[in-house]
C-alpha cells in the first residue's frame, strides 16, 4: 500500500491519516473533501495533497470512505468507473447493511466494509488525533471470509493493528443490530434527556451536579451525522428503543426499594465490567 485516498477528511478520516503516519506509513496520503477542509488539512499536515474524487480514486491503492453514510452510498457506484483492479475500497460508516448492499455496484476491485468504534463529540479535521483508534475495536463486515484473505485486505488489516485497533469480524446485519444497543441507543437516551429538560425551569435553577452534564454529553453530537444513522438503521434502533422504554416502564412501576435495589446491583455490575474491559 503506497497511496491512500481519504474521502472525507474530518474527525475519522483525518485521524486515520494521522494514525497511519504515526504507525510508520511513508506513502502518499490524498484528501478528497471541500476546498476549505483540504486547505486546513494541508495546514495541519494531515494529508499530503488534495485531489478531485476521480483523480484520487484512479491513483490510490486504498480508498478510505469517511464521509457521511448517505454520501458513501451515493459515491460507491461512481467509484467503480475510476478504481484500479488491484485497489481496495473500504468505508468507516456507522451502519453497514445498506452500505455493503450498495457496494455490490463495485465490480472492478474489492470492497471491504468497516467501522472503527471510535469518535468524539467534536467534528472536523481540527478534532482529528493520531491515537483515536488505540485500544478500540475496528469492525470489518466481509460478505465472506474469503474476502479477508486477499493481499489487499491482509495489508489493510495489518495497518489497523499498527494504528492500535483490534479487528472484530461481523456480518453487516450483526453489526447493525449490535450498535443499535451499544452506540445508537446511548446517543438517543442522552438526546432524549436533554430534549426533555430543554426549556424546563428545573435545570435553569442551577441546581444540578456533574451527573446531568455527564448524562447529556452525547447530546452535543450533530444531527448531520446522526440523521444518516437513523435513516439506515431504523428498524434495529426501533427494537433497541422499545427495549429501553420497557425497562423505564419497569422502573416506573417498581420504585419500591426491593425491585430497584436489584436493578441497581445489576446495573453497577455491568458498568464495572464495561470499564474494566475498555
């Protein structure tokens, strides 16, 4: 792998570029983004040069799609007319089923779906950091195990390990069902709490502690990203939300000390295990 083209040089795309450099990648990194983002990415030494999408795709050994999900879905058919047969196209989209299905339009080279489970509330290339992926799972969603054995895929997986992440292999459907609970539900729970309290007099009184700040941290996230996630994982998210609502209803009906004590015990056990494993 000598030339990498990153489509969408924001938080994830920019962090991937910085992580590659820190891990020892000495090849060329091309950025495909808006003129302002390219200008800033060059100033920050995140990329080596900017190019139009077609020129970048025709040049690159690895095409890394870190754009919003709907833009990834839109550009995949276009890429098939540009890519080299020995290239690898991958993506960093937060949902996988629709992207992997759409990637069937690519016939000239290999596509391998991916999702680095890393992020921040801040967006843009200024928020990019080389260590964003360290210790984090990097999900790959091949259509079959054979896809992981190509020279291009093995090279890419090697770089995932070099930047400090570890691979998890799932089907696209498995990925979407899992992240509906582990990523999308926490976001919506935080957003729901903040939306509930917005404009109410209770928080305006100033009587609150760090718990409220911590619980609404994810509510700072932009709908520009989350709108695409909701649009492409709607049914799995709906199932997760219904499970959460059922648990809240259970809490509402059982506020006596006996039932709630057991809920707190189980919740504390899970929270402790989660922190031990992260």
